[in-house]
């Protein structure tokens, strides 16, 4: 045993000695050791090791961010009288958003890419290469936004940070696209797993969101990374920081109709949440060139909302926990509504308005310059909606209403509909509450909400614009592959030009000495005139008819479609299907002929990419 260790050590020293002769890049001891290990083990073994390292790194980032925000909010609002808390709610959200916008503008060169959609775009368009700065920028920006009361969550920034860690790790060790994408997804899974102490939910998130449209068989590194993230949060974070709900009621199958009704409510609310987000985003887009003005405006509106409805301040998990523990009166006492009263009607009105305004508060935070995500807002809104639904049923005289369970499954319902991720929502709540006996109501509510939102839009509206441009992968495998094919790679290299001034003898001579079936006709200014096909010239080529008195301009025909450089390969494919031809002309903006796009070249490139993605 000792002899084997000695041999390995000598091997490493020799490798290090040879390696440092390459001065183009510096490596530290750990990196040198990992490069040496990668040459001593199989690909699968190195990916498992990579999954552990990425999982621990991404999990650590998630834990640090959660602790950072927890202590900021504890410091600025702990045990403060109502008047002081209202003052905090009226000032700090605006400070947080403005400070975040300032940091983005002056320290990160205006890089506002902060959503999961941009990670999906990096996978599709940049070969899963995420900017190095994303490994730390999201922690800083979201920590300030949420810590100072921004009405968003930390989970999306944690997932983006984890993705950046996985991607840059893979880039450092020169791993291929599939390995790079796998470790990117592993980092995101570890981040979500650490944030919620829910490893299965982290894995589901990676498959439902990050790896959409991609096929992987070697997913063990992703599982290991998620486990590592969950273990870190379990060891380091305490119950006050973790998203954890243990007490619940036993599931009774006679309550199925309650859950069906809640499924419809959460589905409609999720749609409302998404539509509000789009409308608010359009409003703030007017101020794109005035970053700080936009931040001050959005921060001021958010501060006013937080003063009127304090549960909108920050992530909102503490408010859900307060209601979950049966202390809903504390929310009323901590707001201006205390001066109106705390009757059942006041409670329902207060919480209903909070639910409706949560969509605005979250959208304003994100659109005006804050950094965060929709995980926490959807969970908070869903929990409140479940409580209001159950509490209303109790007031109307219904018996045995499982209000606690309705709160839990309500969280899953809104999250499922708003994020188009039903499996993530189901397992997140099941793991966070140890409520595996609630799988049936969780599935009923989550699936109902998901189906309702899919009926409005088959693709998550947050990703729709990028999906239509072909900038991200979708569940349509053909479209994913075609989006990676360039028109320039599909030009027939043997394209031949004929001029309108050429004689028919010259044209027939060209066709007789070429294997091309179509040739482009251009005028004296090189502008496209039309197309000549071998089929048209067949009588002349076989000497069945005389070409005397016939000109090129008389025979040239307009093609069924003309391709422009801005057309996508997906659009070109539809043109070929409709026209049922094998070549179509590509013209620039000045109608200059650039070549024939070949249908067979598209098919060849498609097969090559399909083989690469399937290996």
C-alpha cells in the first residue's frame, strides 16, 4: 500500500515538473493536482469528483448568501417598535434597489443579466460558458436587494451563482460541452438544494428548467452535487434560516375537492403574477437609459407598499411561518391595519390585498434594478392564498378544513404555475415539510395550476421571447438543433451564376458541363433576376427544340421563396417543406445573390449535431 502511494506521489511530482514548463497559464496546487487526477482516472470518475467539488462550492455560496441576508434583516428590524419598523420599511427597500443599481452600473459595467433565462441562453448560444463574474456578482447584488427589503427571493441568484461555478470549473479543466452543461446544471441543483435543504427538488429544478431540451444519461454528478449542497445547509444553517415546515394535518381523501378548488385558484393567480410581471417590466423599460432614476422610482413605490403591507418586505418566509404557527394576528398588529381592528374580515382583506400586491412588489423590485428571483414570492403568495382559501371556508361554516395543508400545497401550486416546474414544486414542499403523505394533494394542485398556465402559453412567458428567437433550448428537439445551424454552413459551394446578357448557347454549355440543377440569374448590376432550372432547359439540352430567338430573361423564373440573412434555419426549413424544392436563393439586403441554400446541407448538419448531442 505504501509503495503504491509512493509511486503515485513520484508520478505527481514528475507531472508537476513537466507541467510548469508551459507558461501560458498559471495553476495553483489544487488545480495542478486535479489536472493530474483527471489523467489518472476515467471520465466518469473525474465527473463524480467534479460533482462533489462543484456541489460543495455552490452549496457554500448558497449558505453564505442566506446567512448574510438573514443577519442583515435581523439587524435592521429585530425587536423594533412598530413606528421604527415602518420607518425601516419606508427607507431601506429604496436604498437597497438604488445601491444595487449603482453597483451594477459602476462595478459590473451595466451587466443586468440576472435571471435563469440568461443561463439558458448561455447554454444554447455560448456552449454553456457563463461569465466568471456571475460567480460572485449575484451574491453581492441579491444580498443587498433582499437584505434591505426587496420583495424577491434569493434562490434564483443562488442557482445562477451555482451555474457559473459549474461552468467555470469545467472551462478551467477544458471539459467538453456536455460535461460543461452537466456541471453547470449540477451547480444550480446544489444551490437550490442548499437554499431549501431539498436535494430532490434541486435535481428536479435542473431537469425541468436548466436541462430543458437536452438529453443526458450520465446524471450521477448532478445527484452528488445536490446531495453535497443539502448536507452543507443541514450542517451550517439553523431552523430560523431554513425553509422548514414540519407541523401539518393528516391527508383525508374526502378533502380532494378543497384541493381541486385551490389548484384552480393558484393556477389563475400564477397567470396573474406572470402578466403583472410583464406589464411592470414594459413600464420600467422606458427608463432603460436612466438606471439610477429607475431604481429610485421603483424603490420609492416598493417602500410605500411595504409601509402599507409589511409582509411584502423581504423574502416573506417569516410571515408564512407566523401564520403557519397560528399567529396571524401578529401580522395585523405589525401593520397600520392594527388601528382598524383584527376581525376575521379584516384578516381576509389584509391578506388578500397582500397577495395581489405581492405580484407588483416583486415585479417592481426586479424591473427597477433589484436582483432576485420568483421562488420566494411564489411560495409566499401561494402560502397566503392557501390560508385565505381555508380560512374563508371555515368562516362560511365548512368543517374539517385542512387549512395548514392548504397553505403547504398552495405554495406548490403558485410555484408550479408561475415557473412551469410542477415536479420541482411538488418535491420542494414535500421535502421541506417532510410531507410525503401529502403527495396526492401536492400533485393535484401543482398539476392543475400547471395545466391552467400551459393553456394560456405553452412556454413560460419569461422565456417566450428568447424561445421564439431560438436563443434557448425548448422541449422541441428539432428546433433546438436547427437553432445551432448557421445559414452560411448551408450554402451550396458549387452555386453558379448566369447573366441576363449570356446567350442561350453559353447557358446550355454551362448546364451540359455542370451537375447543378438550378442556377441563379443576375443582371448587369449583379442584382438577382431569377432562377434557371435544368427541367426548363431539358427540351433545348436534348435538341428537341431550337433555342434560337429565346433569351435568358424569358426563361428565368422567380423562386417560390427568397431567403434573407436574418432568416433562421427553422424558418428556411419551413420554406423548403412548403415549396418542395432542394435549393433556394440567399440574397442580401441589396438583392445581391450570395448563394443557394441547400436542403441537403441542412440535413447533413442536422445529423452531425444530433449525433454530437446524443453521444
